[in-house]
C-alpha cells in the first residue's frame, strides 16, 4: 500500500497557528503518513533564522526588519500585546510540558516531514538561502505543491 | 486486559497531545513483533488517539483502563 500523504500550506506566521500546523504534521508523521509542509508569505518567517535584516533593496530591508523571522519569536494572532502575549504563552506551555515551537519543528524534521519554501515570497521579499534554517528541503512554487496535493489525501491551509 | 504481559512501558505522564503519540511511534520501532507496549498517560485524549493511531499504523490496540486519573493503554506490535 502506498503511503498516505498530507499537504499543509503554512501561510500564517502567527505562533499559535503555526503550532497547530506542526501538531497536525508531527502527529500525521507519527501515524506513518508522508507529510509535506509548504511555507509561503508570513509562513516563511518560521523557516527564517533570527537575523536583524535581510533583503536586497531599501523597501525589502525595511519590511524584513519589521517582519521578524525566527520560529522562537513569532507573534500571537490574538493578545500579542507587543510580545508580552507570546512570552506568557511560552511560560504556560512550558508549565504544561508542551514542546515549544522550535522543539516541534525539530521533531517534525526527525520524523521526516518535508519543508518546502515558496520561491515567489522568497524573491519578492529579497531573501537569500542563507537567511533560512538548514531544515528546508526544497524551494519551489505553487505547481510543485499542487502536484503533491493531487496525489495526497489530505490538504490543509493554515 | 490485566492478563496480558507487557514487555515495555512508556511513561507519558503529564504530556499533552501530540507528544504521547509521537513517543509511542518512536518507541514501537524498538520493539519486536508480538511484543506488548504499555503506555501510561494523564492526557485523556489518549483514549481515542491511541486506537486511531493503531488503526492507521496497523498495530493492535488491546485496550485502555483508567486508574486514579492515569490512563494505562496496551498496544501489540503486529508488524515491522
């Protein structure tokens, strides 16, 4: 029997939404499914290294200084309160013995979840491959993702 | 369920979803076919999560019992 396949578009760069995406991804991988995660738009922040600025021109540099990357410092979609919300949330998660987002990302990698970064967002935001973590398996466009979707059973957009 | 011999025990005490399932998936790899894994967890989700995991992976779910707020579940490894 071929492996069941799950495809997840990670559009959001909000910590809470990305956590949900990774909980589904790691669980699916643990259940023996092949999982592809396609990161686009704000979702690319999950795969970015913690770095002050990136970009090739002034607009991109300004944008990327405000749109901070790094999985450990994503904002919350609600109650962000200039970063106080995520800090409180992380403490609460730790007390409940929940893995942090960076830990879940590592678990996903260990379980063989494939990460694809969207080349369109990558280019218009002026990123360089050096801005991204090592776990990125591929840089590709929508057609590649749709190709995966066609022979997958489940697709999510988060 | 009490008559089944358990070969390995996995402690998932205090862990929330999805950690118990991830740990089970990792642990079962080290077992031999026919061996029974006991999972002890406090997250009630394990009641339905483990049978669902077994259904997808093909391992045999032998049951779950609640003992003083802890859930003791048994799984038999049926294939490599």
